[in-house]
C-alpha cells in the first residue's frame, strides 16, 4: 500500500489523483492533503479520505474546517495552514509518495522539503521546475530521490526514454496542440478576448495554463522543464505542433529511430504511471486506434508565438531568467484576463521583464522566491 500526500488536492490533478486512489484501493491510500482555499471541497475530501493531516491556505480557513469536522464527529484529522502546513503535508513521515500539483511557485518550498525528506515526487507543477529546477534536481540526485513527471508531455518522454541510454538520445520532441489561434491571422491577435483564449480545442485546464497554451508559453515552460528533468541542452528539446494531441511526445535516437507515446487525453494515465512506476497496472484508459487515421505535425511559428522564442532564450541563460519568465507571464496573464492589456501585451511584458533581469543563479529556495518577487514587481510596474 502506497500512502500519498497530495499537494493541490482540490485542483484538477489532485481530483484525478484521488480518482486513481478510488480505482485502486488495494494499492493507494491518502495520508495528507493540501487543499488551498476551497473549503467546501476540502471538507468533502476530509470526510471521504480521512487523511492524517489537511492543510488550508489560511489560518481562518483551517479553523473553519476544523470546526466543521468536529461538528460532523470527525476528530482524527489535524488541520494546518499556509506554507508551513503544506510543508508538513509534504514531509509527513507516513507518506510514501508526494504528488506536487499546487499551481505556480506556491508549492515550491513544500516540494523542496519533500525531496530533502527523501520522498519520491510525482511532479505536476512545471513552475517549480522552471523556477528552481537547478536546486531541486541537485537535491534529488544527492538523495537519490526520483522525480516522476505527471505533465502529459514529460511523462511521455519519460516512457520513451526507458528503451535507450542518455547518450543515445538525439532530440526530445514536445508536441503542442497549437491552441485556439493556430490559424488566426496575425493582424487579429490584438483583438483576441479572454473568452476566446479560454476555449482550448483539446484539453480542459485551469485559466492560466489555458492562456499559456494559447500563447505557447506553456510549451516554453515545458522546454525548460525538459532540459532539467532529462539533463539535455535547450537545442536538444524541440517543439512540433500536433493539433490532434494523440501523440504526447517523441524521442529521437541517434540511429534514426523515433519513439512516440500515444494514449487518451486523460490526465489519469500519466498520474497512474507516476504512482505505479516502474510497474504498469491494468486500467480502463484504452485508446481508439481510429484516432491515428490522421496526424498532423507542423513547425511552430515564432512570429505567431513569440513566447516560445522568449522561453528558448531564457532556457539558454537559466537561473534568474527562467524565474522571471514564469513570474512575468503569470502577472501578464492575470492582466489580460482582467482586460487591462491585450493578448499581444503578454509576450511584450515578458520580453521587457527579461530585458531588465540580470544574469544570476540562485543557490537557495529563498533566493529563488526573492527573484520571483522582484520579477513580479517589475512586471506590475511596467503594466502600471
């Protein structure tokens, strides 16, 4: 029985992870949950899964949850809050595996703490790896802690890499759907509305990641994540636009062979892969081969998707530039969703913040978070 600590339990990845636990009750159980601000869902999860410890975003929410649990006759769940509470969930001695699914850098300290505690990580939070991947990977290697990607693209790469050695890899190919504006004339980009940008053609995701898919900044973050997870330079990570989203990633080997990972577009599959690794338990997630009757692969247009170019530039410099890329994007996307800037203002803001960012390589999580705050302040000042 593998006991899980799920960071971001009320989000889509957290809920999908709990559905896997429900499907495989003989394999997995819940030890800890970090639920953020969704009190109603946190209460329902607490009653259903009875974790040892449950963390909320604030002290007030934790107190409200504790009161509701007492009124329901539930007295064996410890309620905690804030970053310290999330860290407590991530480092719980009884937890065998940590699913890191808190959006943004909010889950960074807990993910780092879990690695230091020797906990295997199922990583669904690409922002952690983008902002502090140099630190996280170094700590994981020192402690021989596996980091198993849950992102569908990196999970696919992980699967394809199992058949060859590192020296045999020529290129890693990340597939991108191209988002809703793959064929929209460039002169119409400035008029794109939040409603249009939030209509992803393939995936149902959170608001920020959906906008990032429309700008392809999401794929840019994945380039940086791939460099760190698989120890390859940016030039060895390539992007191909694949609108059908049935091929999740490919690995090209030096002998000319290309291996592709194909599956349903359901996040439960990569979650199950990470939880069960190196096993492959039988599941109901089958794939219809008829979906392979038509496959398109296109080169991405850097003029249409300037965020992709900016991500490659940040990946080459590493350190503070990767942190600033993610931070500036989060601020710019928020401004776009609030209708304070146009769609084209997102890459423009990122580029200006990157230009103002000095080259540096933070050595600690505290330095990473300080660099993140500075980049956000710069972005907000530019937008103001």
